[in-house]
C-alpha cells in the first residue's frame, strides 16, 4: 500500500494512538499545573510537515474525536484545532530547523488555542468559564507541550519522508 491510502491509514492510526495516550496517560500524570496536549502537538507537527491540507484535515479530525470523548460542546475543539492546523500549515517547514520551528509553533498554538477555546466556550457554553484557574495552568501546559515537540515533530517528519519515498517506488 503506497501513496494516499497508506498516508490515510497512518494518519488514522496516529490519531487513535494520540487519543489513547492523551486520555489514558497524559491526562492522568500527576504533574504540577496543567497537562500536556499531545493532540495539539500532533496537529502542529502534521501542519508543519504536510502544510495546510494536512494541518486542517488532522486538526479537524483530531479535534472532533477529542470533542466526542469530552463533556464540552461538540465541534469546539474541532474548530480550534482546524484553525491551528491552518495557521501553522501556512508556515510549512522545509526540514531545516524543523524542531525549532515546531517549538515556536507549538508554544504560539498552545496560547492561541487556549484563548480561542475559552472565548468560544464563554460564548456558547452553558456554564461560566473559570478564567483564573484555567489561565493559571497555561504556562505549565505550554511548557509540557514544548517538551513533547522535539519527540513528536521529528517522528511525524520521519514517517512522512518514508511514506513519500514508498510512494515513489
């Protein structure tokens, strides 16, 4: 299996694996402050490596899957991650300084997605948003996401290179 079917299969498997790790491992780690968002880091990595189409596609799919597993309004994370995938995909990395660009993109995306998520939740959510408590966890959440970046971004880039090489055979 080469080309588009292989890429879609790998994307689906990475989404399932990231969701499983996020819900069973990362969300339960006894870390001070917030928790890392492997899902956001994966969206940023896919957008850096695959550009706008893969950033938007992965962002929407990962966000919708996370929405369906959570208790907030469905479609909220799908919209936020779609916009993150679009924005990061516009600055698609070429391979040079990929990890450095990934760190900057993840840090900016973590802050931006938090602000957008909380703002949208305040507009459509039935409950009042606890800005102070959520804002207090933001620095540690950004730090944890940045720590994940040097692992996730090169891994996604490696898989993408192998898929491209396999499709040219």
